[in-house]
């Protein structure tokens, strides 16, 4: 899912800047996106029910992400932690240009 999903996400989100991120210790993030001064981390997973990993926690803190989105091929959206949410790939594709709403602050 990673390579095709990353391309779909980059096209749908239309970020100002996009990067892959990794540390020497092994923490990584599939996409680090910047748009309108906000930082969005994107991780693509094939799992049925993704969970928050140590790598995601490191990315949230070290990169000072406004939001972390875990994209998966499942059917439901749910919250993982403060500033971290699981979203279906189908939802992002269906939103098209509306996927830019991922850069808005999540509701609390």
C-alpha cells in the first residue's frame, strides 16, 4: 500500500512541501507534509486496526506535528491519541481536494 498510497495522498492533499522522514535509530514517517505553515505527518499501514507505534510518538514530538494521520484500507475512522487519528484511504480519495481539511486542527 505504501508507494501507491503516498502518491494518492500527495496528489489529494496538495502540500506546499513533502518529505519522507527517518532517524538513524529507526523511527520513520512515510510523509511529512507542510501546508499553510502547518505540519502533518502521514503513515500508511496495511493493518486492519493500526495502533500508535513508538515511531509515531517520536515523530509527533520530534517534528512538532500539528497532526498525525494514519491511513489504512479499513472502513472506519478513529482517534489514536491527542493529534493522532486513523483515516481510511477511501475517505481521502473520495474527499479529493477536500482532503486538505486534514490540515485543520482536529476537534477536541
